[in-house]
C-alpha cells in the first residue's frame, strides 16, 4: 500500500484547539488522509509542580505525569470525536518537553505531509500576532503548515 497522506494537528487543549482539530478533519476528509494529533506537556510547568510538591510524602510525580498523559489523550480523543470524524483514522501522541521542540521531533518521527496548528494557545500575552510556539515552528518546519488564527471558527 502506498504511503497515505498524513496531517498532524498540534493542540494544547486550550480554547483554540477545537478549530484546529475541525480544520484538520476537514482537510483529512478532502484529502483522504489520516490524522496524528500531538499535545505537549510543557516541561517548565512540570518542573514547577515537581519542585512545589517535593516536600509532600503522598505526592508521586511519576503518577502525576501518568495522569497528565492519560488526561491529555482522553481530551484529544473527545475533541476528535466531537468533530464527527467519520472514517478518518487518528493517532494520539502526548509528548513532554518544550512544545515547539517536541512538535518538531514528532514531525521528524511521524513524517506527516502537513501540520495544522493555531496561532494562540495557553500564553495569549507573550506574542500578540502569532503565538511563540507557532512562530518557532513556522521558522523551522520541514513541511507545509496551515495556521489557524485565534478566534477562527468558520470552516469553508
């Protein structure tokens, strides 16, 4: 079987993720493509939790990280299924690290033909025009990108 067209949809599970997933699904239907959704648990946030909870004997960081991974995968599945995916196949990846670096690693590993992501996510204040993660990926991406502007909610 020939390689199927693959669309990677990068989501941070913020309010902008729904438009990213819906647009990815629309493209996947039109192109008869499969999807890979990727979400990155931000390493600096994990470091803060680990330091803050270090003195609590009942806190288990490995358990916390496992719960975070499971929750993200579950939320990605919910987002995907809420968009009436039909026959689109989807794989879910949860990475841990610096978001733009982990998304670029996922691109290298999964070899998608296209990346879809939104311009705004968790840190609305950092970059007014385009989110810092989207900007960093844009400058380094080896594949074409579709960037969904913040607040976009109308599919063609």
